[in-house]
């Protein structure tokens, strides 16, 4: 539904909880496993593990590798009650897991301990042919690292991402202190919303406190109530167009010079919809933004501009959407 002045006051926005929607932590975890890019826009993460068992017999939620070859630990809690009910603080648990991942020194070790088991668990998602799970995992990981020029920087550091519908002040205070001491950790809040007759998830980055993003992700009924007494829910995603679409529309083109709003010496040359060249090095749009600003994360669309343009990429894509909406309405 397109909001207009005529109908905006007629739409009721109601905050929901995952519990009231019969969604468990496992449901959120499974959604993020296959849609992790809704959390980190334009940053390519390779999921390599789910529910990885540690030596202490506890289990980490999701494990990924980022474009720099770092291992990324993703810990998920459904709501504040889940965080408070734990014997160990949310962030301390994540730090312990990250510390254990720091001991992984080679790609072979990652494949053997984590990734091969993941490939085997989700074998229907991978075309293995005659390859073993170990061989397939090795090929996927090496290809990912090679494409991102990250073989030599494999697991030089570890990152932590905490995800919950809300956070208690103690957790946020601890995370803020860790960030100030150069620990790569961030917090994202996922909040279900009912807008009119539809359900969405509002995704916001809480820490570090940069330009917060709002992505609304639709929750659809998987089984109709007439077919089952208890409605099963599944999460599907919708969000603003990304860089590939901006290329398709001609908003951004190869060899364009892009800059960051308010930052001198930020010029970079566009290579394709994923990468730019900055100071002689090729990197993702987000990595370029982080290197220029010194921030640990950035909403690149809200900061990047085509050189000599007065509008950000976010403004340009929204204008294009309005234009397309107008064309569609004119046809009917």
C-alpha cells in the first residue's frame, strides 16, 4: 500500500512481539540464516555455520565469514526476557564464542570444524555432485575469499553481531564500552509491526549509533487457518532497491565518480554494482564508506553521491520509485 495524505490517518500501526506471533528464536535464526543481508546491507557475508557446538557444550547461533575474511559471530535472542533469563550476560556469551573462533588459523580448520558440517546439514541447498561436504565447503570458502582478495587476511580478527527485539540497559552499556575499546561488535533490534492488515519487521541498528536504517520485512502466513488450528508463520523480505537495481536504472554507472557527503578526499571510481576503486584498491561500497569515515558501519545509500550531484543515492532511488509508481497509476 502506498501511503498518501488521504489514507495515512486511517492506518493503524501496532507494535507486536515475536511471542504473540508464535515465532520462536529458531524461526528468527532460520530467517536470518538465508537472509542475513537484510541486517548488513551491501556487505556480503558467507554463512558457514548454524548452532555450532563449542567445547563447553554450548552452541553459537550463526557463524559467517565477511569480505575481509574475518569470522563473524551472530547471536540471536527473541526478546528481552530471553536475554534476562540467561545465566550469563548476552554479550559475555558472544565474547566467549568469538574468543574460541580466534583459535581458527586456517581455512582448512574452519571447513573441518564448522563449514563441512553445515554443508552436510543443508545438503539440499548445495549442488555437490560427487564432491564430499568437505570438498564442497573448501571450494565455496576459497572462491569467496579469492573474489574478495581476503585469503591473506583470513580470520585476522573476529566480529560480533547481537540481534534481539530489544536490549536491556546493562547490555547496551557493555557493548558501548566494548566499541569504544575497538571491539568490533554491534546490536540490531528486530521489532514486529502490524501496519494495516500486514505484518512487518522493523530492523534498526542500535549500536554503533550511526544513521539508523529501517527495513520492513513482511511476515506471511505459511499455513491458512482453515488448514491448521495453529497458524505457522514464515518470514519473507522486502526492502528498498539496492545497487544492482540502481545500475539497471542508470542511476549509477561504471566509471562514475562517487563521493561521501561532507567528506573531503572521498572520491572513488565505480567498478560495478558491488565494488569501487579507492586509493588504488578495490573494495565494496560499504568498505569504502567505512575506510573514509573511520566508522565501523555505514548506511552507504544515505551518504554516497555521484560527484557534482546534490542528492544522495537514497534520495535518487526514492525519486525513481515515485516515478515508477506514477507511471503504474497512469496505466490504470
